[in-house]
């Protein structure tokens, strides 16, 4: 499977390449970036494994994560996409594709997450037959919860992941946002 390249007014969502390793490593080592994800900056080897996992998702499952970069200058801004991590979470996510997003701290607060997340969900609604998608959050991570709500996620309950309370949100598949059009800037 060759991952698609998606675009908006300001962003390009493209497949990961090995050449993204330094950017991936720097982002995941930033304490501000991981504050509501794991709380612990990732090592270089953890970031290498993450990069290979992102590339492999497309090959094995036909979906995965994209690099988010600026259309203006090609700057690496973060990562968004769908995955099946086979998480040890209680209750189980049941194999439902899990949406996720993370941006470099320099890209926070500029509407990039909402724009990229809307575009990836438009792709999913048009190109997959998923009945639903799910996303999980640290209950304190209200910024990402607002991004999720904008694309139709609703709280479905709490779970326990890595011995921590985790908020679970679900979104039915096939929701095509009538306000969002490809290439439009969404804030």
C-alpha cells in the first residue's frame, strides 16, 4: 500500500521516511510534547521503533500515520493518523482504528492539529468502511479533547491504560463534515 498524500491550505500530510528520524526524535524527546502522552521523553531508540511502526502500519494494515509539514516551507510540524496498537487497555478498544496526533511544541496553538485531524478523518470517511474510530487521552489533556470533539468524537467512558485513568472517545465512521472542504484552512 502506498500511503496517500493529503493537503490543506497550510499543510501536507505525507508518509514517513527514514529521513524523518531526526525530527521524530527531537519532537518525542521534548517534555512539553509528551507531558500528556507518556510523561517521559522518548529515547532515540524508542523514536526509531516508533518511526518503523508508522511505516509498517501502512504496509501491514493499509492505514497509518502521516508526517504533518508546512506547505510554506516544508517544516516538520508533527504526526497524525490511525493505528492499531493492540494496546493492553481495560476495557479493550476491540481492534477499532485509533486516531492520534502529536505536534512539535513550536507548532502548538496555531490550529494545525484541528486542520490535520479534520483532513485525515475526511480521508477515512471517504476511503475506508470503518464503522467507528476511537481515541484515548489523559483526562487532563483538554486541548486534544477539543480537537477530537471538532471532528465528531464523543466521550464513551474511561479505561485503565498503563495503570492510569484514560479517557476514551469514539466517533462513528462515515461522517463527512459539510463545513470542511479539502484545501480549506480549518481553525
